[in-house]
C-alpha cells in the first residue's frame, strides 16, 4: 500500500467516525441525527487530524442550535484520529 492510499484510508475512517458521532446528536427540528437530517455541510478532515464542518440551521432557530453546536464540537474533539 502506498503512503497516499494509507493516508486516504485513514482520512476515510476518520470521516466515517465523525459522521457516526455527529449522527448520534439529535437535530432539534427533525428529531433525526444531524448528519442524516442534512444539517452538516462541508465535513473535511486533514492529514494532521484537523476537522471542520458547518451546522446549517434556519436563522429563526439559531438559538436552539447553540447546544447542538457545542455537542458537535465535543464529539469531533473526542473522535480519535
């Protein structure tokens, strides 16, 4: 296995783990997981383990998502990789 494919595999595993953790957080509007409900956009993971994503929510419901954002950030920090 080449170094590039090893890195790609590790990043794929990290992204899968992040999706699972984010989907365990309930979207307050749909009652579904954040990822499956379509609230997570731009999920990226880099070789050095940094991740980024955006939680998209209606402006009128932004306050309801403050706690969700905190949960999502904690879940991302707790994800090994």
